[in-house]
C-alpha cells in the first residue's frame, strides 16, 4: 500500500536529493553523497541570529542529506567534514528521512 509518507520518502531520493535535480555530490565525513545546500533558508536564519560575537564571524551552512546514507544523526557540537573543511554541528534534526544540519565555521 502506497501511503503519503512512502511517497515523501521516495521523493527524498528521486527528486530532492537526486544530483540530476536539486542536489550535488559532496564529500561528507569521507563519503560521497548527494547534499542539498540551502543558501536561502540560511540567509533567513542569519537575519534572526546575531552573527558577530567578540569580532568573530560565524560562517554557517545549512545542508540536507539522506538519513539513510549519512548514518546516525550528528550531535550538536560534533565535528563534520564537508568537502575538506571542518565544521561544527550547530543544530541537526531529522525530518522524514532527511537530516537538516546547520554547520558553523569560525573566522576571525
């Protein structure tokens, strides 16, 4: 039986995280996988959060990855490697088989 939740799970891989549609292949923690980097949502989040603390600018990225391909949901404060750069996980939530992960990298 095809339920709405099953259709959404299919869309995650066939459309949203499909490199031919919305995502691109990136290296995350040493594994290549489809990743959607959402600049627009991150810009809106940055408007609501003060980005300057003691002269340090926090470079943030919001990424979406398949929970199945990524593995366990990363813990806040843990390190994540994205395309050779190291980020700190500021926030991570699971939404119907997709992880929404906010990453931070400090720049002086």
